[in-house]
C-alpha cells in the first residue's frame, strides 16, 4: 500500500521540557506498508513501549488489506473462485463505509476498482510507462463495479459474492484504518496523548501536559499560496489525497493515482488536492478519495450537507492554485 498523494507536516504544540514529574515526550519512526510512519506521544514510567503496538496495527492491516501479499484476506478474495466467501469483519466494515460514501457522492468512491488500479500502474503488477489500451481498459471496467457486490446470503453480514475476476482495492481507506487501529491500541495501553502518522494520514488524541493540541500543517500543492494552513487535533484525524505526489507513466506524460469510477481513468479535473478532518482516519481517507473525483462546487455542497471539514486545493482557469474550505473546517483551523 504505497504512500498516497499527500504529506501532512506535524508540529507538536507543546514545549520540549517535561511538564510534570516523570513525563517526557517520546518520538519514534519506521517503515511499513510501502511508506513511512512516525509517532510522537507523552509517556511516563510504567507505560509500555509503543513500537510493538504500532507494528501490530501495521501487520494487521497488511494481513487484511494488502493487494501485494497473496496471503492477505483481500488477495484471497480477489483470486477466489466464483461464489460466496466469508470475509473478516474489518473488510466488510470498510465495504459498508465505502458503500455509504458512494451513495452520498453519486458513486465517486468505488472499492471494486482493483483491476483498474493495477492497470494504471498502482497495483501489485507494478508501475507502467504507457496508458492501457482501450480494450484492456474496457475489460477491467467490465470486471469492476459496486453493482457486482450482492447482498449476503442468510443474513451473514460477512459473506461476499465473488462473481469471478473482481478485485477489491482499499488503497483509499486502508491506511486510514491502520492509523485508527494504531491509535486505539496506544490509547488502550495508557498512551492516551499521542500523534500517529502513516504516509500522511494522521490520528491524534489528547492534549499535552501543558494543554496544547497537536498542530498539523497541511502540505501545499506546487504553486499554492505561500500562507501556511494549520489545524489543531486532539481527538480526531486528518487524511488527504492529491494529484502531485503518487503518479505513474513516463515523465512528462504521467498521471495521478486517483481514478474516476465513472470513466476508469485518472482524475484530471480542477481539484488537485483534498484534505479531510474527521473523528475517524478511515472515514477521512475515504471521503478524501471520493471528493478528488467530483467538481469542486459539487464536493463543497456534499461536504456542507454531510457536515464535513474539508480543505480543497484547486487549479483555476488561469492555472493559479487556490484553496477553498467547507464551513465545518473552521473548528479545526488555527486562529
């Protein structure tokens, strides 16, 4: 699961000195799921080492959602024979989330595009230098589509029908799920004030001993206004997507990883970046992926209707890069 097209810079808003007896700020970082992770948290004697908890979350995400591992639950379903199959509840739970957002956005999010994702160079087959042929594109589109996911038999919510050749792909949600999982494990272990980031998706909980939140600086797209945009997190998450980071194809003729479910092709509209602040990193991740597909006016209307905190980065008719925010974003923004 490579890094998505956004990078969020983190500034812990608390000073570096200890605020009370035994308290200290701990930092850690590493690599997993094809990208980098980082942690900052407040800890004291008696609390556990956070690294094993974080690695446990990443390992769980890989075992569930990785299209690169043939042993993952996702890959086993993608390569399964036609028929009904029982899946882990984590997968069916993300499918329910994706279906809900698809219904709210006119189909802008579709987790069944695994073959298309692979065809454009972002899946397990690896990068490509040329676009797919029209015939290959049509075959991949014919094998995809939410309409192919039938209701479970016998009331078992974890059953899913494989029509044959359909590939699920949670590249737009799985890193958010992993960040939520890592945050939950840290919190349960007593590390209740932390910021965990994986490839730009962030979850944060708690205030520092001085009462400061975690300050998040959203990365600016190339050509964006120079003014920094800061948001405050203490009980929530931020996730984003953008056209300028993860790309495939030959230099100068490359394309974005964000695919439009309606066409099966990379997005090339006015929206070049989306960041979503939300209580759940998985939900923020999914909404960011969906809003990349929509025209900015439609996306902002949907954001307002769903009380979503969204920052859009747009390229105007003259090529200038501008930002537009939904009304709900004000509660996260630095004064």
